[in-house]
C-alpha cells in the first residue's frame, strides 16, 4: 500500500525513481550530507538503491521514505520516513530538509505526519530515532516531536544519541 500524507504546507509521496535526481541533489548538498551520509558525497547509484529499498519497505511494511514537496509550487522540501538502521529490523524515523528551509518548522511538521501515520494507521507501539550528538537541530526536532532520549553511545566512531516515542 503506497500512502500519500499531507501537512498544512506539504504533500508527502512515497519516493519513486522519478524523484531520484532531485533527491540525489538534496542528499549530496553539503549541509544535508554532513549528518545524513557522514559528509560523504554519495554516488547516484546509492540514491537509486535507497529508492529501491524504500519501494520494498512499502510493499512489506507500508512505510519507507516519502519525498516532501511544497503544496503550492511542488518544489522538493526534503524527505522523511521510517528507515532500517544498524540491524535490518531496527527501524527509525529519518528526516532531512533543504537547508534553505531550516528553522521554519518543516522537519517537525513532516515528522509529526509520519508519526501520526505510524501510530494511527500502522498501530506501531513505539517509534525510534537516532542522530549524531553534534546535530543539535535534529535533537531539538526530536524533542519537539515528543521523543525521549534513551541512551548515548559511540556507533561507527560517531557519538550517537538514541530516542524513543511510545504511542
């Protein structure tokens, strides 16, 4: 089941190959890749692989990655989703917003849409998230979304903060 979501300002659609070029440009922008890809400039094939993984996740679990577009001009605002980290079944909330739109509430707006979908439609009892400790903006977004810090650990040489939010 592919589920479109919406917020006051944005429409969220499951990612498809039609989004690949714009998504790749966002993912390789300096500000977004800093924490998303640990500052690695990924090749286009990694974007294509992520889209394919998302499509499989939607087939199996009814979640994956959504592209976020401004409702008025349809421009790419960012992405949000539930994504496997570290272990295959360790799914976490993930989001990234175009740097030009930082500090305008988009991350919390689209994050809340996915949380509502997961709790209401998918009946998930718990949603997890994590971020690099240095990503203070994401820490603030997660706290605003009602997540509670559960632990802090070094993962792949990165100081990482883990969060949870129960239904």
